[in-house]
């Protein structure tokens, strides 16, 4: 079998009954986390634009936070744009970094359109995580100039195709149709970051759902999509040697994904945690002489090296700036969404503190990545005293996981401006018992943001 055939066969065979209880439980944690993050972005500019586009479609899929019904591709685009906006949803780090919960927005829309159960959604989501993470293990897109959302064209196509009961052959065509037209440039995440960061994966997901709809109607797709003469491996990824996929004896990759404790690009999680540990020990933050930050090469590549990271102009750039989030954490003693107002981004105090900072690669840390995600902060005060803190595995990493109560509290904190306490409790109860859900109206109505 070629790779598309292998992935389609795996998709066709996987069942909810194949999933261990710990995988089902962890999938619910990620759904709660993603929905909380998505609702908190309801009034974001990309979210508003995506909803406006969704109004042009017709269908039975609900746009997250509303009672608006539209087509599954457009609802998936709107949902995904919200979930991704704050860069606060989960992460997977390997040869290629990714945010696997980006798959959820589209799969939620398809599950409702196809009148599937909560069990079906869980199985399709675990499948999408498995495919995307295994592809990230196999080959880096970033080093070749492509964006990680490109892998979403395949993971969402298979997850959506499973919900749509596509045959194995139809799944192969959906992979070809989606993969051929969803190659995304890495420019999305270089320099000053634009609104497009939020909908980038959602757009790949929209196209993947549309490709599944085409395949179900009989449209054939280019093949072999991966191994072909002008195919994905030759022009985009390089050779893909996919490991065995999750199942009876192989752990599912969802268990190795990380939930974010702080609203920053994941490579800055340890840096923020180290800064916040140091903060109570600082006598006078304005009398710090210098700040030395040691971390690994990937962190420097993604959130340090660009000039824009040292003087961010937008929220999208600020949360992808290690210097900014460290300085803001030291100044405020916390790092929440409230630290990304225009006033705080352009605060002369934060810029002054960033100018005292030097970030360098530690070769040992680079070798440890991604098994460890270390960051060391060393601060020298004017009197000569040295303060130092090292974090190797930040809170939320699967080796240092957030508890179910912490997940609930994150959801409650993020949705407090939009939901009543009773509404929050209702959503949480439905997700923790998602395997019992057979009709989507109750959950989607519970997620409606009040005017």
C-alpha cells in the first residue's frame, strides 16, 4: 500500500471501542480546553470575519457561540478560527510543531451535519490527532518553508471522512483532493504576524471537509498524492517514513500532546514559568542590570530571531515573542490574555526591560529538545546579586500534565465574560459525558454567547 492507502485503511478500521479509557478521558480534556479558548475569542476580528463569511452558506452545522446554521466547511472555518485565535490551544512538538486541537472546529461541524454521536466525534478527533502528530514525527515542513497547517489537510480529511462514512477508496480520493490544494507558506509566522495566523489551519480544514464532500459525490483526486512524481514528498515534505499508528499495542499520540498553561507560543511556556518563579525574589524590577535567557535552537528560530519579536506591534506578534512575554511576566507577576492590550504591548517599561535581555542558544538544551523544553533565566541586579531559575518541563506538558480541575478552571476563567455559572456547568457536564451525547442541539445551544 502507498501512504494514502495505508492511512485510509487505518481510518476505515478504527473504532471508538478501540480507544483506551485514558485516551477518551484525555480527549475530553482537550475538547473542554479548545471550546473555552474558542469562546474567549468570540469578539476577535478574525472570528467576526469568519462568522460573516459563514452567513453566506446554508446547512445544519452550528457556528460556535451562535445559533447560526451554515455548511460544514464554513462552520468548520469559523469554529477553527476562534479556537486558534489566542494561540492558547494545545500543542505537539516534534520535527514539525503543530496544534492538533485545530482539527476540532471542522470535526465538530461535520459531526453535527452528519448527525453523529459524541462517541463518533471522539473517535474522529483521536484519529485526526494520530495522523497529524505522526506526520509531524516523520518530516519537518518548517525547515522547507512550508507551514505546519499543511498537515491538517490530511488529518481533517481523514477525520471528517470517517464521520461521513466514506469508503476506503473515497478516503484516498479525499486525501488527494485536499492535499493537492492546501499547501501553505510559512510566511504566516514570520516577521510581524497578521490576522491570518488564526484562520490558517481553519482554511486547510475547510478545504479538507469540502474535499470529502466532493469525494463522496464521486470526484477522484490526484494520486499517489505522497509518492507521486510531482507529489507531496518530492516537492513539500521530503521522504515520509510513517511509524506504526496507534492501536492495541501502540499508544495513541493524543496522549503526548501538551495543553497550554499560559497564553503564549509553546516554546515560551518554560520561559514564562521561570520568569514568574523569579518575580517574588526581585527587590526592584527597574534596577535589574541584565537578563540572560538560555534556550534551544527551535525557540530562537520561532520566537526570538526576528527583529519584530523585539518590538512587537500586535498581539499576534507579542504572544510569539519570548522577550516580550518574559518581560511582561516580570513586570506584572502574571501572564494572562490581559497582558496583550495595546497599552501593555507598547508600554515603555516593557520595551526598556527587553533591551536589557539577551537570548542565546544552549547547545545542550538544543540536544534535549523536544524530550525536554528547557529555559534558564539569569538576572543580575545592580548590586551584583544573581537570580537564576531553570524550567525543563513546563506545566501542561504531558509529562507534567494539568489536572482535570485545572482544565475546568481554565475553561471557567476564559468563558466567564460570556457564560453564566449555570451555563459553564452545563457545558462541562456535557463534555465530561460526551460519550452519551446523541443529539448536538443541547451542546451547541449551551455554547451560545449572550448578546
